[in-house]
C-alpha cells in the first residue's frame, strides 16, 4: 500500500499528537471538519509521561461519549445519533486505576516516617460523579483518543484519508504563517493559513492551506517559535510571544516501576517527606506499576543542594527513593520509564497573535507535574477552543468575540494553576516561604492544609471563568442591559462560568434513571435547560416561553446556520423521534440549540403532551425530578434537583449550558428572562443574512 | 485454511449454542477445562428470540467479569489475575436499552385505552445495583459470550483448537450415552461419556469421549431424547424422562419492529389489555426496535377463540396489534423478526439419569416468554452447575452430594417459575380463574397486583434455594450437628440459599470505594467473609479464627486440591501481592477458598498489619465499612454494611459465600462457628488422600 499523502487544503491543521492535539482533533472531527494532524514522533507514547486524569476531565470525556459499534438491524435509523454511552471515558476507566485517597507521611518525634494525615483526593463537597483521579499512562490515553477519532471519521461525510493511526507521522512543522488578503489568491478569504510540513525521514515537503492552525506541540512549540519570530535557539523566550515565569534549581526524577515493599500505602497517592533526604510523591498505576516523583537533592556541608540535572541518573533516583522510604523496605523490579525535570512555572504572554494560528496546552503553560494538572488543562484548552471554532467556521459565531474568549477563559485557568503550582511544588520541595527555618525543610502541616484547600481546583471542577460575553455574571456588559434583573435569580446556586453539576433525573419518555449532565453528548449545541418547577404555577410562563421560541425574533430562529449545515456528526436531534408529532409540527430544528425540560411536579402526574409544543417535541429530553440525591437528602424525592440547584419551584428558571457544559446564563422563566437570553446569544452569535431577509 | 476438526477426548461436551450452552462453556473455560461445544445452527442468532436480562443475571455477568486486553508493560505480572472489571456485562449494557418502569394500560369507563397503573420493574425494596431489565436481542448476547470465551481461551493452558466462533457448527448430536465400566476401555474410569456428532453438511461423523455432557439444546432437546430412550417423534414426552405440564390453546405472535406511533409509552414495558381484542405486551429494544407480544384471538359468535397456529401470520399479528392499540396510531416499518408461540408450561421429570449427561435450560423447562425469565433461568442453570462440576472434576467435591444439588436447587427455581408463569400468562391472556366472568376477559387489578407481588422473583433476586448440604438453613442436616447453635445468629439478615446483597466498602489497600459483592470475580473459590465488627471487641475471636485456619484440621487445610491444580484461570490470589509478607509467611494458598475481611471500626483507626496473619495476607481483600448506604441511612458512615446485614458489631460473623455468590452458611465469629464451618465443608468436600497422609 502506497503511504497516504497529505492533501493541500484542510479546515484545520493540528500540530502535535499529544493529549491536547488529540482532543482538538477528536472535537473538530465530531463537529464535522477535515483535520490534518501531524506529529514529529514516529509512534504514540509508549511509556511514562502524564498519567493522571482528574474528575472534571473524566466528566468531559464521558460527555464526548463514543461511537456505537453495535450493528443496526434493518440499516441506519434516521435521526438516531451514532454517539452515545461512556465511550472513551469508559475505555480509560477500564484500563486505569483509581486514587480516592491521599496519604501524607512525615517524620514524627517518635518515628522516622509515619502517616500523619489522610485526605480524599476529591472531598465530598465537590459534587462530581467520578470522585477520584484516574491513573493510566499517556500511551493508553493517546490510543483511546486515536481509536475514537478513527471511529468518528467513519461517520464523517467526505473525510479525507489519513494513515491508519489517524495522524501523519513523523512530520515536522517547518513553517506556518497567516497570509495577508490577496485578490489573486482564491483561498485567502477562507483558508489564509499556510504551513510547510516535512516528512522526518524522506524529507518530502508539503505546503498546506487551512482555515486555522492549532499549536499543540508542547513546551518547545515550533508553532510558537514560527509566529513569535524569535531566533532559533532562544525563540522560546524571545519575539512577539514570550514565556513569562521562572525556573528553580529544584530537580526531580520521575520513574515508573514495579516494586516490592512493606510500605503499607504503596497503592495510595502518597506525599512523603523525609527528615533530611528530600521528598517523594508516589502514585499507583495500572499493571502494578508505581510512579515515583523523587526529589534529587543531597547535602553539601550541612546545606541541602540539588543534584545537577546532567548527573541525575535512574540509579541515583532509585537510591534516593530507598533512602527517603527508610525504614521501609523498597526493592525495585521492572522499570518502565525514567525522566528528570526541573521545577518551574511559565506561561505564554499571548496564546495567539491573529486568532488564526492558536496555541494551547504545554505550548502556552508549563509547570511541575506533581499536581497532576498539566495534561488535564491542556486537553481542556482544546476542548474549550473547539466548539468556538465550530460556531465561527460555520458562520454562526462572531469570531471577534468567540476567539478572544478562548484565551480569556483558558489563560485565567492556567494562571491560577501556575500560582497554585508554584507555591505547592516549592513547599513540597521544602522551599516554602517559611520552610527554611524548619529542620526538615518542609512545613508538613502547611503543606497538607494547602493540599486540602486546593482540592476543588485540582479536581478540575474549580476551573472557573470570569465574566465575558459567554458568561452572564454580574460584571458582564450584558448585565447592564434592559433585562438585567432577570439574570441570576435570588437563591440560584448555578453560576455562569462554572460547570453544570451533576444530578439524576427520570427521563419521562422511557422512565430511565439518567444523569442530566450527560444526557446531551458534546454536539456543538447550546443546551437550554427549562426548569419548569411546579407545573401548576409555571404553566403560563412555559406557554409564554414556548410561544417566544417559535417567534421569528427568538434566538432560536434568529441564529440559524445556512441550510444543510449541521452542528456536528452527533446531530440526531431529540426532536426527530418516531412520534408523528415531529413531522406534523412546523417547528424547524436548529442544530445549535437543544432543549431539556426538567419538571418538579412528580412525573406520574403529567404527560409529555401537557407541555407546550417546542418543548414536548424534544420528547427524549423531558425529565421528572424525583430521584433521591444524598446532597439534598431532606428533599427526599420531592424535586431534589430543583432544590440542589436553588430553583424556586413556583417560578422555575432557564439555564443555558454552553456546548462545553459550562453554565452560560441563568435567568427567570419570565419574559424578561427569555428576552435576556436573546441579548445573551446576540452578544456572540450572528444573524445570518439569509434569515433576516427570509423572515422579516 | 483447513477447517478445524473436533478432537477425540474432551473434559465436557456442551450441546447447544444458545445462552445456556454459552454460559456453560464460559464458566467451564474459566475453570480451565477443555470444552467441545457444538450447535446445529450454522451461525449464531441473528434476530429475535430472547431479549431480556434481569437484574440478578446482570449481577452474575458482572461477577464473571472480562479478560483485560490492556497491554502489560514489562510482560505478565506474577499473581495478577487476567480477569477483572465489568467485562461481558458492560458490553451488553452498552448495547442494550433499560426498562426501569412498567406501565399498565386498560380500558376505563371513559376511555378506550388509558394508563391505569405504573410500577418500577425492580422496586426499591429489592437491593440490587442494576435495578432495571436490560433489553437486547439474543444475537448480541451470544456474541458477547463468544467473544469472552475466545478471550479466556487465550489464557487457558493447553486449549484445544476451536473454529473462530468457538463453537463447532453446524454439528448435530446423533447419539450420546454413558458407557459402563470396562477394564479394557482405558477411558471408562475418567471419560465414560460417549457421543456421536455429525457435520450437518459433510455428514462426517465423530465419536467423542468426555467426562460429562451437558444438554443445552432447547425444548426439543436431542440429548434428552437420547437418554430418555423414547421413540423418535414422541421422544420428548415418553421414555425415562417425561416433560410434565400442559399447553393451552392460547396463541401469541411475537414481533420485533420499528414503528411510528403517538402511544406515549412506546419506550416502556407496557402490559396492554383491550376491551375485547386481546392483550399486548411491548418492550423497548436496542436500535429503536420494539418487541410486541400480541395475543392472537378473534371473536366467534360472541365467544373469544384463538387464531389457529398455522394461520397466525405476521400480517395478522400486525393487524391485531393495531386493533388493540386503538385509539392510538400505530404504523409498522422495518420488521426484524416474527414468530408464533403457544402458551404452556412444562418441566422435565428429571434433569439427569446418571449425573454424567445432564440437562439444563429449555431442555428442562419451557414456559411463556412474557415474564422475560426463560433465558435468565437457563443461563443461571449452567452457571450453577459449572462450579459444582469444577469441584467434582478437580477431585475435591463429593459428586454424590454436589451433582444432585444442581437439580435440587435449579428444579426448585424452575417449578416456582412455572407456577408463576402459568397463572401470569393465563391472567394476561384473559384466562385467569375469575376472568371468564369479566366483560373484557381480563381482571386488570388482579393482574397488576400479581405483577407487583412477583417483582422479587422476576428480578432473579428471589431465586431462593432450600436447605441442603450447601445451604445451612435450619432444616439442613448440618443444623442437627454439634455446632448447630453457631449457625444463623439472631438478627442476621443474610440467609443461606439467597444471594449476597450488594454493599459498598472501602478497600483498605488502596482506599478505593468498591462493591464487596463484586470484589472476587467468579473463580471457583468459596468466599469466606469475615465481618470483624468492632476490632476492640472481636480481636480475640479474630486471632482464634486465624489460628484455626492455619491448623491442619481446618477446612482450609483439609480440603486441598492436588498439587498444581488451580480453581480457575482467574487464580491470582489476593494473597500473592508484591508485599514481602507474602513470601515470608508459611501460609500456603488454597485456590478454592478466599478471605474477605470487613471491619466495622473506621479504617482510619487501624492498619492491615493489625489483623492476624492469614487474613492480612489477603491484603487486597481487607475492607473498611464506612460508606453511606441509603438503605441504612440512619447508620451514616458508622459500619452501615454490618448494620444492613444485621451483624452485631460486638460479635462479628463469618459468612460463607459460594462460588455462585449465594450465601452458603452464616455463623458466629466463635470457635463453635468455625468448627461449624468445618462440618459444613466436610458435607460436600473431600479430604484428598495425599493430604491426610502428608499431614496427620
């Protein structure tokens, strides 16, 4: 078989086949785009590197779902989504191990090393389904992505051919730039990005045009160097984009190995401080491996000094580990991987120069690995960017609002991570602000306190976005508008800029107990949650909202893509069921919006047909709220989710959840509320020309 | 590739490739045996047939688990089980749909058809994790089994080759018999069963010898006819084994189809009675299919009569369905499968004549399909037989006790099913005892009441075994023995002859939250649960039990298989961890027993090393009991599982769970208790010669 060659034109070029690049490719493939994905490595990761998936990332992976491979008797079913279930998340969960608990080991007055504290890795107050860290090596993670991307490409119409791995490798990026507008260049309006890639072995070069290019090529990003314009060699630190922050002289070794030990907590995440030999973090891993992060320091004339990076060998690392573990036995067997890193925190001064070539992941932020955050934040960078690109590329999103919001939101999270990581990694290495005074160099109590305080952030659930056009918080410009009073009703616990927490409801169409959060898989659509409260009280408001939705002035009708444009390959709108209503009714589906109606009145007491037309047409997304939730145990089965979310049963509420499952806006179920939503969507969505002409 | 031919000698021949035969093959493969599995059909089921998996069956499938396919860096790991996770169950759950709720539709004084009641398919009082019926067509179920069998065969040492499907097909059984002992027949002592099989196309015959032969070949079982000795044609009803019971004249059609309808509950299990047109049951299915069970009757001069079986066409079935659904619209699209059946209940007078050729599944009991029980009970027949055969074939079980217990236990369940099914199917068909007086023929209220009362049984959790050597109930002979008073302590809610209910605990070795019930996968071993209660009160008793276990007189040391014999390919004893204790200690593993220690004292307050040696060596099976359980909400996190199971925290208890996850015996954690367990095991396990000689 002749090897498959890259084409000349793509929607998006993704540089880098690590978790960030794979997330970009998976999301953009789901949205129906043709991707050129290149990586300079000849093969996916085989060992080591990142390994911790945090609760919020698992939630996201669950929401991405999986392509069903079950045969469909009688051929494909119209309107049936090919995506469902736990998919990529379940695959990873099946291969990894879980950390529910963290143990802290320190010297005590009586013992050389003793467990001084414990903590759940995800404390109870964090409302998340997968309340653990999932550990598996980066290669397994990459393969799960590659398999799922390949499965989705089979659903993609007009998919361009790729090599069996889905990624062109080994290919190096030689250059990339955004071309200025040029009347003689037919592509300059639509595909202004040009890049040159080169096969690492054959040295054959290809010049590619695309609409966007994403630099997911890691800390030493070539994309970043190309656009920043720095010199080769120092390009990472110079030019139009600079990496801000600093490195320390603290050197750590990292090792994946099988061990024999009588240390009782070898299958826990442990943070171990010895009296004078430095610190270790261990993390249990799949296949009986243990990951060791070992501080490489030694004592020079009573003063603690780091071991030089070039002298930090695997043997030294193992010797240090045994020393720190004393008095426990620790015997090393098979070693799967070894590496050395230097603690430091750096962040790119800008994530993009022109919103055409866009950086993310390690290309924009680097930090120490101990908090298990890097891969998670990197993947979620691309997850966050992809749905915005989707709206923009399909002509519905305002690029001038949506694209800058990527950096605004993700840089905020990265900055918070760096702040936390800087303090945490120094404190763990015995270099905290007050640490120098302590004999062992480490303030154990302070460190444990810091660990516990940051659990919300490290779980990923604490990645909170601030006010902008997409997050209707009190500071947002939108909330100075005419319908401001309808936003963020009193008592409401759902907050724009934060993820929608989980909740179990009964899906009325089939009586199944389901997780509301996971009902709509990532499909590029905004999820309009109609919390209908007590139907007796809210009937009038529901009818009003329904009438508004079907009016030409509603966001639902104003912001429509061109005919034939779908939001994603997952399109299989809940509206198009086998119920005859769906063809009799004039309601025309808009793939960028979907409606989920949650009713507080017990679902035995009403029928889907009692709901007004636009809502009842999404038959598969109508829910009863009567399943016990321990977090609101007092509610029993009487609308527990309304109560957990702080929704007044007499009033109801409208909650917009963005395609990335972040809450975007929360308004009253009232005319002011839905007009407010109209303003909200008008802030970042276009009113395409043809609709304006056709309808008014 | 030349087609693979059967060998001449196997451990077990399994006749029939439906769910019962597949369960037999999967279990016996797991126990390490070589199976000849034949089926007369050329391919697995492609459509229709059975489709409902009940909660208890899902629990069993979860316990069977799946072979991990994740690559193991650095090669295989000693003592690591290849089986884990949800495996075969997760695969089926991912492909099927769930029924949580049942709706009852009947004529009312004002409406032709109205929903008159609802019921959960598995009410809250049934303590089961998967509280729904899982629906998917039999072909998907068969393929899940075939894939898992194939995966396990790769782990099996000396596996004999099979065709890619794992089953030799199409092969017909031509004869089978148990040969009398014969000194000139070298195999007669070990492999007394002879069968002749014939390839359906080539007509090539093979004569096979085996230790056992299992007849899982359905209602018209050829195995049954061979051993019963009846005439061809009437062999099913004559000879040494007779089918007892009777058929009715009630004819039903069954149809898998896609429909368009405004009937609101099309995705529920519905039991629909029309005023005078008969009844329908619908069940939602994967891929938007709906299963229809349609009563085929018509009115003849005001009298309701069944449509003759040979006149019951698909078109008539569809016409009846539309009529019964009135006034709702019902339009049929793609039809995947159609069949007709006659309601009747029959049970074999004996399941075996000599405990060498053994019948199970539909070969021993037939009934109507509406209760969704047949496939479940058939699979569980073989699941129940397999572990007993395992003990017997490995020389540890007493065949004269274990083999008859198969029929004793499973026939009891089948009889209960037939009793229920007879009443239920007749009542549903309008032929209940009081039904004739009613205008519509159906007593809706009585029917609904009956449905709800039988939910415990139909969930599969109510399949209860009575006293025998394996179930230490008050009526068992064992309970007339010297240690009788230690059995079934006051307040204990675990009952011998019933499944162990679920409960969540914290696995201390890694702090994971796990389901105790699923911790030990089906591996042929007895699971000795040590409920240790409050360690301060039970320490002495625990030490006593530990000392007893390591004494030569304990069941653990008396009932050992020959050297090198394992209980299953899942052997990967929790005792053999990477902890150095495991090699330093003299405790010699016995693969037919495993120990799970559950401690009521909060697990933050003690260490695994505080437990006495035999128990702490099963490091991966030591648990803390501090996870909230809604069923004992009052307990909070203070030993909720002890409280749910009715275990006195001051006394603890020993609970033997059989390899099929049924409770076998419950005793005090006291000397009387463990001596009682010694008597319990002596009732059905041998003391192999060499051990007696070696040790006493």
